[in-house]
C-alpha cells in the first residue's frame, strides 16, 4: 500500500459490503480499482 500512498493514491473502505453503498462509493470517490472476493 505504501507505493500507492506515496504516489498520491488513496484507500476507500466499507465496514460491511453493500452493493448500493459500493456503487455510491465508486461514484463519489472516483475509484479506478476495486478489490473484493468473488462472492461480492
């Protein structure tokens, strides 16, 4: 994670996965990469 932060990146977390909240976070934070388990 440190190379991401030193390169100006950021980290957005959800306390519990919720599809609607995830889509809102993607829109709000302008996410370009999303990591999750296949069941998400």
